[in-house]
C-alpha cells in the first residue's frame, strides 16, 4: 500500500485507542520505528502482513486502517445529497408536524421502496440510496400520522427501517455519530411499531457502528443481550426471528475476535452455522429484503473473514473450499468472500491462487474492486514480488498499481 493518508489514519486510530507508539508496537509486534516513520510521513507504504498486525493491535478492521472504499458512483460524503440525508434524519427544530397520509398514499408501496433501498445498499449503490432516503423518511413520517392504529404501527415500522438504512449509509460514509443518531431514532420508532423483530435488528446495527468506533466491549455486550432476549421471548422459532438472532450472534463473534478472543469467536460462529441450517425449515415471511442477512452461506462467509483477518489463512481457505452460496446471498457478501480468499492466498504465499481469485473478483464486481483500498493493497504486494504470476499485469494495470 502507498497512501499519504496512512500515517494520519494510524495516528488517529492509535490515539482513539489511548495507546502510545510503544504500546501499539508491543500489541502488534511491529517495531516502534516503523510506526513512528509511518505516522511522521517518512514512510508511506507497508506490506499487508504489517498492516494486518497494526489493525489487530488497534482492534479495528484492516479496511478501517486502509480507508473504506468510497461511495462507488461518486465518493461524495458532505455534498448536497448527503446534507439532504442529514436533514431528513434530523428534521429542523420546531418544524411542522407530519400531515396524515392522503388518499393516494400506499403503505405497501412505501415498504417496497424501502426494501428496494436495502437491495441497492447491499449492491453498494450508495449514491442511489442517498438520493432516495429523504423521500423515504418523509413518507414514513407521514405514515406515522395515520388515524388508524394499525396503520400507525406499520408506519412506525417503516420509519424505523428507513432510519436504520440511513444509519448504515452514514457508517459507510464515515459518519458514525450521525449513524448512531439515526439508529437511536430508529429504536424509538421500533418501540412504537408493530414489528416485534425490528428493535433487535436495530440493536445489531448499533453494535456494528460501535465496532467501527472501536467500542468492542459495548458492541459485544449489546449484541449478546439482544440475542439472549430473543431466545427468552421465543422469537427465534420463525425463520425471520432466527435470522435476526443469527446476525446478532455473528456480530458478537466479530467483536470477540477483534478483542483478541479468536477461539470464542470461532465457537460462536460454529454455533451460528449449526442454527442457520434450521432457517429453511421454519415459517418464513416471504420477503427477505427487510430482515437481517443470515443463512449457512452468510455464516460461512463471516467465518472465512474472521479467519483471514485474525491470522488463520489456512482455516479461511479450508472453510471457503467448495462453498455453494445461496441465492439470497447479497452481492456485497459475495465480493467480500472473493477478496478475503485472495488475502488468504497472499498470506500463505500462493500468488497464483490470489491472482486467480482476484480475476474472479474483477469479473463479478469490477467497479467495486477499483475503489477498494484492500484490493489495491493485495495487488500491490503481489506486484512487489520478484516473479509475477500469470495474469497479474492486467490486474495491476486495471488498478493503477504499475504507475
């Protein structure tokens, strides 16, 4: 990786973790001299093993250190479109109360639009989601002013789901404080809604946001509590309820792994994968777009990710071998799997295997790959090898690594 912002990001994350350079060196087994050179801008690059070690020492994802991919279509964060989202999440003080819906309003149409927003989010079409969010939130608030009690409950469910979507987009734009504001408002809406699973789904989103802020203990505790509450209430006996429980369990496992307890995380993931086999046998609502992602495929993808992120590349490749992804696996999860497999091949020194996987990634998601800092970092490491495997040059030229 060669990135002028790497040193600034490293210094900011280290300070957020309340670590000295010496303490980070001890945690990561990276020399304090390398850390000092990176932070001072005297060194602008580092190989993937070093970056992995630094990220683990900081308790963050590698992409947090490298920088998340921007919104694929624009890279916009604080432009007019995002300002409109911010205003929709936090309407102006003393603004007008929502008017009751008119005769042409359709709650079913609103639900379909919100579900489509989630589909676009999972496809990394963040700019399109930002464009739609202000109207979705406005229409959902209108639905909460309905004179019919059942429609009001359904309206608050729609508002909670739209605010949750806004929170996820804010995280992707690096605005975690706005994300938490949106998600806290989503929880309030969920408490007044007719959806018994919505509150737990939003807790999972908050846990993910805490992870992005480095609040791993907070993320772990709320995910485990929400998962236990679901079991105690018997809400894991439907397909949708089990999906929400499973997503919370996977989130808790991720927090445990980032806190250094990989064995506990692996055990949680094994339990989740066993339970995921029950999903197909339970009553289903029929529309998976508004429910947490949880299936045998998604659990296996997360297990691969944790294995490669926390220094077990052989386990990652064994888990990924022969995987068959279910049809409801979102495109973004499929692309992450290929990237993680490429990382695992790189970590064990299998350059040819890494190139083959990256070629598949380019076929599946070329635009996403071009914008992803980790994909660039992997190809840069491969390009630095004395002997280039077949197929590497086209990838390097595609990502601008040869320049």
